[in-house]
C-alpha cells in the first residue's frame, strides 16, 4: 500500500478499532476489501495501564481480497488502537513526512519477510550516528534491530555510508536489557520498557541520552561500525 495523506490514513485507521467481542474488521478501498481476522497475538482483554509515551500495538491476521471474494494476499498487520499514542507518534514522525499508521505498516512488511515479530519498538526524537555502538552491543543479530526515519528502502553502505539510528526493534527482551546495562542509549529505551508484559506488544518514545555522551560516542562511531560489520 502506498503512503496516504493523514486524513485518508485516519479514515482507514478507524476501520481497525479493536473491541473485545469483534472477530473481524472490514474496510473497502476502491475495488479492494481489507478483511482483518480477529485472532490476535496480544488480545485487547489483556490491556493494562501504560505510562505516557509507551503504548500497545496489536498483531492482527490480515487478508486482502477483491470484491468478488478472491484473495489478493494474506499475512499479519501491526496496528494501534490508541488515538493518543498514534497522535504522539504522528507528531514525532512529521519532520520525516510519515505517520504512525504507515510506519507500522511498512515495518510490518519487513517483519513479515523476516518471519519474526517484535516485542517492542522504541523510537527516539532524533537520528543519531550510533549504529556502530548498537552493533557492538548486539551479541546475536536476531536479538534486536535498528534503523532510521530517513533510511531509504534500497539502502547500501557503499552508496549511503554508515546508517543513522532512530529506533530499535526489540525481539529478545533479555538481550536488550543486558545491553541497557552497558549503554546510556539503550538504558533510555529500557527505562520505557521495564516492567512491560512480555505477552503484549509495545511502541514508545524514549527520552534522549545525555548529549555529552552522544557527542563523544558519535565521534568514532563510523569507524566502529565498519570494524564490527566487516568480515
């Protein structure tokens, strides 16, 4: 699906409001019908109070079909049902011309290709030259990933250089917690997630790490990234 204007995104979003007794959600876009099966990895009935800046998202089974009922595609969809959280993330992503709905949709496509779904997504309000730092603390590639809001889909190191870091995608809670013990960047992200249920899915906006530390760590980050990823 292509990028939608915010007003169009809002209209589409409201078709996915989640209720405890609903089993399916349907939206019509042109000649296509989007059918969302109510089966969820994180059920709405499990919802718990969250701190400001940290919100739940849901993993829904998705089927896209034509008006005659024939299937176009099927898979999973990451979706929020918290207007406050979506508005907060919309404001964060606005400088990059993005909104929460499209961000989760595109990230969900990537996760579906990988065959893995995140426990949590942690967003920062800036892009940092700290990709090398993140890679240096990752013991296993499957534990967590990262990317930047400005990253292009066809990114290559040779053409675009060392990537920036805007957000974390957390698959392994314990591995991420361990990294938080060694890094002010990871610690700010972990502060957002500590105590959150492992059976639910989370997306939040972390506080920035100390600026003095960022300046010092960024100074040799490009070299560190090359060292950690070469060979």
